[in-house]
């Protein structure tokens, strides 16, 4: 019997109409089995009485009786399957919803019935899946406290939602306490609330994503700050190293000068000493002669040989002679210290200029001119690195990006974050304008180049007349005529700086700029002036300062 049992499978006990295990199995005269309810409903809906399996026709509707043998076999099969399922099912653990029917070890619940108000494991759920009466019960994922789904006042299931009071109610509530209110089925409100929950969840996830992106932004900012800090430390160390070298170099130079001055003093003193020794020698010789003469007892000899003019040899007046007067030495010392300080100041300025230019040149970008933005009177080189004013206005397509009246052109390379730098040769020109422009700035008609209009520029108006173009124009003092200009942008700091590349010095900086959108390099070679200003503006490779 056990061998036979083991050979039984669920397919042998399936009704061909409902495709489920037989419930109250009955047999037709042709020998086929069906659920009593299934075959009854099938024949109730058809005029002809025939078997759904073999299509055998019956002249009269057969009288059906429950097949007890098949019923017993199905019961036995279900018991076997229940035991098998029970052994395979997991026991309820903390946090799981346990089966309400299990005795002893509580198994993990599979479903809860809102009609029975009972939670079932897989084994005890079987009747709800096989019996026609129980199949109509509403099953949900297992939950605890099913009593909470009952109306506390009427002890009926909460099946409706009162939109007026925003609460779940039972059917009796609609005709008693809430009879004038607006209701919707609980499922409908569930669908609406679920959509609202999903929308809120999506918004929360979006907010979380935004926060995560912000965290990444902050981390990137910290990383950039760290890189900038390391670079600044490196720059400062370079400054101090160069200052130290300059101090040591000047220290050696000053010491050498002092030593040379001492040698001059020493040589001068040696000459004076030599001269004094010669005078002493002559005086000693004369003194010996006079001593010999003074010891003579011959009156005639003393009187005849001593003349008053020969009493002492001629000597130099040394009273005012000094090797180095103290007052003069003090003045020289003060002068030397002042010169040393001025020398160090010049060295420091030179080092700082070179270091600053070297720092910004690290952000050099390869800039080319954008022909789509060039005024029709401009002539661009094939490589996009040079521009000058021509004598003929070209017939070009109308392009909203193009400068219509002013002879300007923009670069292709934009900056909307970080830093950028480029060099432009202006040698041989009598007027020009350089800088950066906001991508969205006006390019039509006559343009007032100012930060308020989206232009940050430096201009040479005429011979050695330079100014920063603002609403009031800021005049600039430049030591010598500019031949190469560096343009630097720090987007986050809101800076636009201009450098004299040859001198390594800062010319001018726009500070506190509020940048929005992209910035583009800006070039204006200015009118040709009958060949006087025909030299081109040339975008040069950046030669990093040593």
C-alpha cells in the first residue's frame, strides 16, 4: 500500500473542469470523475448532456452520486501531502506571523483570511484552496491582530472607507453612524493611497538621491580643496625656498662687498703706514745727526754746520687723515642695510610674481576661435589660433551666435566650473580687447563691454593707455608695453585676472564676480586703422614659468 501511495501524484486527482483537486468527486456513466459542483454547473449551462472529457452523449441527465472510493483516496492523498508540507514548512521565528491553527510548534503563516479572521500555514490553508465555499473568502498576506480589521462597534469587517471622516467603516456604519457621508470601497481607497504612498516614496527616494549627490559634491569639494591646499603648500614652499636662495645669494654678495670695502680700507691703511714709517726713518736719521752735533764741543763746527731750516725734515700733517671716520662708517652701514632691504623686497616681489604666474599656468587650456561667432569683418587662421580685422565684410549666413556689429569673436572652450588659463600675443598692436564673456551675453548690435552685461575684459585703447572695462573704466598703470597677456578664470571664487606674461606680474583682477552659466574666451582685435593695427591677436602655447 505504501508503494502504491508513493506512486500517487496530484495530477491523478485534478478535475478537468476547474483544474484543482477534486471536491466531492462524482463519476459519470462513462467512468470519468469531476467535482460535483463543476459538472453540475457545466450541465446547468448546456442544453446537451455530455461528458466534458470524452463527449459521450446522455439522453437524460445522469443522476450523480459522490464516489466514496475516490473521496477516500483524495483524503488519504491530502493527508500525505499535508504531512509532507508540514515537514517542509518552517517554524515561525521571531518577527514571523505564526499559524493560528497549529498546535505545539507554530508554523510560519502563509495567508490570513479576512472572513474567518484566522491566519493559516500552508497545511491549514488547504481547505480555502480546495473547497468551493471557502474559495470565495478573501485571503491576504499574513498579518497579526485580525480583530483590528473588525468594526469595534458592530463587529463587522471593515470593508469601506468614509471619505468624510477619513476612516475605515463596516457596512452597518454606512446606514447608522455615517449614513450621510461619502464612501468608497476599501480597495479603491487602497489603490489611491497606494499610489500616494508610491509617489511619496518616489519623492523620498529622489530626495535621498539628491542628498547623496550633495554628499558626493561635498566630497569632491573637499578633494579639490585638499588638492588646492597641497598645491598652495607646494607653492609657498617654493616661494620660501626661492626667498631663502635669494637671501643667501644676497648675503654672499653683501659679505663680499663688505670684505672688498675692508680690503680697500686695509690697502689704504697699509699705504699710510708705509708713508709714516718712511717719515719716521727720516726723522730718526735726522735725530741721530742732531744728537751727534749736540755732543760736539767745537763751537765753530756746531755754528757752521747747523742751520735752522735743517732742524727737522718736512712731514705730512696727519691730524685730519683717517682710514675710515666713524661717522662715515655709520652712514655707509645704514646705506648698505637699506640697499639690502630694498634688494630683498625686489627679490620677494619677483619670486611672488613668478610663483603666482606659475600657479595659474597650471590650469592652461587649449583655446581655439569659434568661426560661428566671428563678426563678418574678421579673418581667422585655419588653425583657429589667430584673428585680425579685414577690410571687406564677408557675406555670411545670419547666425544668432555671431557678433553682428562689433568686431568680436569667442573661443570654443567653455568653463562652468574650476579654473582655466590661456595666453594671447598682442605684440605690434595699437588697440585690442581680451577677456571672457558669458555664453548667454548679448552679441547683437552695439555692445557695452562690462561685467553687468556679461563681459570681463581688459583693453588697450591707444599707445600705452590700458584700462579694465567696467561701467566707469578703471585706468591701469603698466610699466612697459604689453606683448603677451595671460587670462585666468576661477569660476568658484568669482575671479578674472590678467597677467603680463613677460614681466610675470599681475595687471588687474575682477573680484566678487557672480558667474551664471558657461564662460567663453573673448577676443577683439579692434579696427585695422589703415594697417596701423593690422597685427593679429595670437593664441599662444603656454610656456610655464620656471
